């Protein structure tokens, strides 16, 4: 029997797994200069293998392009953007039009909202297929996210390094994000820090990352 089943608002677990797989046991709260990270390493660890497979198979993945130094380049990962109809996300001179919510993403959003105490209306899914897929240094500081956005980041699959670098001091941190973990970014983090998922020389299998966020359509006008 699959460990996942469909409902309208929640992630339903079968009789063997139940909801004990939702484990918001706070392990690490990193108070940074001008920001805060809250890390739940075991948030969905028991369901992580099932969720990775379901997301890999059921989301509409594509390899997009962004404008970099005046030219369009192909990004080194697969992406998918889901959300409310008006949650259009613009970055690197590209506008992502949301696909309607997949039931599985809706359920995951519900649980992230409960822990983050924040409403989300969209999610960016990134699929790192192997060690050469990556995310360069950047901040999620687009104006439609607001001045101090709260972003909830779920990871499934191969453990990858999440790196942080302060814009002024150069202070650096690195976290190894476990499969099934939840990382919440809040405060002035996106204004004062950059983050990245670097390539690796070590062979790695796939990783899927979901970053839930709130797009304020009024701020795009």
C-alpha cells in the first residue's frame, strides 16, 4: 500500500504510517546577523522516500532559462512553479506563471503553514538530478515577496549542502539538509544574506526541494 493518499486539504497517511511522521521537533535555531533560520531535521523523515518518488513522478518538471549578464542561459536543474492563480513570480527577468495546485503540494503547504505560522500561496519546486545540478548565490528578495518574507523549505532525497553568505561581512554558514527536513527562513535574511546549493565532486542521487512562499500581487504593480 502506498504511504500517501489524496485529500482536499491535508496530507493523509495510511494506517501504518499515520501522522506520527509529522515531527516538528525543533533541533536548531540559528540566530544570524539580520536574520533567522529554524531547522526541523525530522519533519517528514519517515515519509521522505515516498514523497520524493511521488513528487518526481507527478510534478510537471521543466528546465527553464534565466537572463544572466545580458544573455539567456539554461538553469542547471529542473523546476516547477505551482500556486494560486495570481501568484506570478518574477526573477532574473523571467515570469513564472503558476500551475494549479497539485493535491500533494496543497497538503505539504498546510503543514508548513502550521509550523511557520504564515500563509503561503505558491511553491517553487527544484529538482537536483545529480551532483552537477546546482543553485548559484542569490537572495529571494523580489519585491512581490515583501520586505521580510517567510519561506518554508522542504527537502527530499539526497542530502545536499545549503550555504549562506552575508552580503557585507562575508560571514558564512553551511547546513546539510536531511531528507524530510524543514528549514524556515525569516526576518531580514533575504535582504542581508545570499544562499546557494553548490555542485559537488562526489556522485549524488536526486534531491527535490520545495520552497513555499507568499506572493503579494499588489506589490508587482
